[in-house]
C-alpha cells in the first residue's frame, strides 16, 4: 500500500502501478495468455485428427487460427440432455450456488451443429493459407461421421 501520487506511478499509469504493487502480471501478459475459444469447423478438424490418430494441429496453431478468424470461435449445438448429463457428473455448479445463490446456466441448443458442411472447403482453404503444412483435405469425407461427435 502507498499513498496515491501521480508522480510516483509506474510508467505514469495507475493500472501498471497497481499490477506492480500487487505482483499481478501486467495486462499485456494476460492478453498474451488469452485462452481463445475454439469452435466452428476447426473443432471438427481437431476431433477428426484425433479419430484418425494423427497429430494435425499444435495447440498454439489452433489458438492462432481461432484468434485470427472469428468463424473458428463460434459456439456450436450441443443437446440439453448432453449438457445436463455432463453437469451432473460435476458438482462445481452446486458449490457455486451454495455460496452465490441460483446460477443461470447456459445451453447451446440454439446454435448450428458441427460440422458445418457447407463451409468445409472454404475453412480448409483458410487454414491452409495460414498454415500450409496442415493437410485437411481427407477430412471432408468424415463430415457425416462427425455429426455424431457433438
């Protein structure tokens, strides 16, 4: 703790000063470590590579592709039954509700299901333009099978 003085702020910035005093990482570090949500057909491609038993993507590549193209961050359809079953296996929501009261839980049954077949070819082209070494052509044949994965 210290008295506020604009002259003593780290880099003249109250937020940077706060982070320095508390030992918290700077905002730049937090932004660099952002956990990008991965969705859309890139998630289908990742699951297809898992099904084939091949390492197609490194995690940093998935995150980079999703960060560059919003279409690879979109939420996707999951049935309420599947979500409720997953929630029953964990008690973390019960613990939160004990301390914070009723929690409004989200569902994903209003979103489009994966894979998004009409976008597969275009998505492959986008990914190949960013990472030419990632070969996904063979995954087009797995679209029908992939509908059961989500």
